[in-house]
């Protein structure tokens, strides 16, 4: 059983554009609607309404390094992390996404989550390339 799922996708858009989209939690519903129906600020954190209920999000980012990371905390107290990186490839970007999996996740759930992640990355690519 893997402890994380990592995927990458090439995006024909400048790194600054990709970073701007992924670093703004309110844009998540545009490329990851199965994860977040809506995201709103709440003081120094973010609240995401998801199919599994409300999540609290903490975001850290570094535009120069191209990193945006999220700590997710569910209402039941479960926590996990998402680590992302926008890698400049000339005038385009490679986007790398790693989802830390909770303990005890089934192999079947990993396969399903991987497929959902692929859909989300394709949607992010389309959003970024649309400019």
C-alpha cells in the first residue's frame, strides 16, 4: 500500500500563471470539483466544502521555488498533506502533485483516487492553457 500518490503533467503555460492558479485555493472548484465544491477564506485558513464534508486548509507557498503545499484537516480530525511544485521548463511548466494518503487506505481507494487526480490535472492543464 503506497503512502502517497504522485502525478505530473506538462502545461503549455508560463510557470507564473500555473502558480497563480494553484496557489489560490478559491480556484480549486474550477479544476477539482470532485474534491472542493467551494473554498472560502476564514481568517488565516481556508474552508473547503467537499463531498466528504467541510475541510480546513492551511496553505504555504513560495513563488520563487514554485511550491504550494496544503495541510488538510477533516471534521473527524483526520489530517493529510498535499505537496505541489510548478517546475519551469522554458516558457512552459511541469506541474507535480503529491497527495499524502491516510493510514489504512485500501488499494482500491488508491486506484480510484489516482483516476480522480488524473482528471483534475487535465482540468488544471486546460484552465491554465486557456489563459
